[in-house]
C-alpha cells in the first residue's frame, strides 16, 4: 500500500502540466481545471527573449476557484527554478478578467512555471496565462484612474443579480476599462487627455442598451438590466463580451476629443459619425465588436438618449 502511494506521488510530480492549450488559446472560456492545493503549470516554449510582463485571467467559474496568490518561476535548464514574480492578496474584479503583472528583473529564462492555489482548498481554475516580451505597463503606471460612483437603481431585477455573478468589484471593473480605453486612444498616460474625474455608472431597468451623458470630468453611463438579462440568456461569456464592448464604447465618449467648428452631435452627421465611429473603432480594437449586433448597439444604445452629449 505504501509503495503504491509513493509511486503515485512520483508519477504525479513527473507529470506536471506543460503548455496547457486551454491556458494559451486567448479564450478564457476554455480553462485549466487544476486540483485543490498548490498547482504547478509549466510554460516550455524554449523562450529566446526575456518575459517582461504577464497576464493571468480568471475563468467563468465562481471566484472561490480563483487564485488569490501565485508565484512565477523561471529556469535556464528545466531543473533549477528561481522566483521571477510573486503576488499576494489578488482579487479578480470580474469573471474572465485579466490581472497584468510586470516582472521587475527579466532574464533569459528558457522555461517558466506558475504556482498557484485557491484561498480555501477549492479546485483551482484559470482562464488564461499569457507571457509578453514587453512590459505592458510601460508608460501607463501614472494613469489617473477615475473615481467610480456605482449605483444599482433597480436591484430587484434579474439583470442586476446576473451582473453580480459577472462583476464582483464594479468600481475596479470600470477603472480597468477606463485605462484600456486610454491605452488605445493615447500613446501614454503623459499625453494630453480629458480629465475624467468621476464616472457615475448606473444599472437601470429600461428598454435599451447603454448611454452616456455629462461632460468628461463627470461622466454618467447607464446600462440596461434588460439588456444584461438578454445577453446572459446565451451565456455568461456572451454577457461579459457585450458588457465590456458597451463599456469600451461609452468610456471612449468620456476620453475622446470632439471635432471643432463643424456644428454639434445633433446637428451635423459628420460630427456624429466621428464620435460614434471612434467609439466603435476602439471597441473593435479592444476585441469586443460583434458585427451581428452592430446596428443594435449603435442605434438602440444611442438614439435620442445620447443626443444630450
Ligand atoms: Zn456612442
């Protein structure tokens, strides 16, 4: 009996997961389902340049399956491992959410290993792990995040409850997207940009999608609980895709510059096309543009409500 147990342990250790396809396919709906306790996953692409940053994505499972802490190790020979980066007290603000980490001392490691566990002994589930040979935080460390005022006007709706399943920390979720929008619109956090101080984000029960109002310093975005419910009918991932896409679009309106000297949003079609075209272009650039819902998003989402802007 003892022998068979030790054999079992040996064979487990010898078979660490290597280059798990579900972690590297850029699709957080396919995930790595590990075990309880510490999981080790090896990335062995025989890297030729130093990794300078990496992203870990939460899965679509409940947050108890997320890792609150992890260690990234590197190796030159696949035998000796050194700690490259260590994180503690991490919380994913939503499902399918990335956490971007910079590596302070990059080196020419050939292989990497991620060690991670859940907080209280649940099975570890990871959406994706992506390694980058550039520091994706470069130029954005000083980004001025807006203050978020999150409000649920209709908390009794099904949509509001579903939103909680998707987004665990609404303030952080919106701040994350504000920076992503700025990263697409500008070269660095030092560029001249609108001073978006406060975003008032509201979940409301109405027949529509989303709308933005207010000036850049104090921007208000409303998101429809009916639209949340409809999108979630397909899947939680569809809801995530749609929620991020809509948020990208509306946040562009807070950060974008407006055309000068050609009238206004409601009087000039070129003005309108500039404003809406850029918002959809950024959404597309971010990877959250669904051609099949383009008109629904542009017309239902805007129509008369957005003419305020
Ligand atoms: Zn718009």
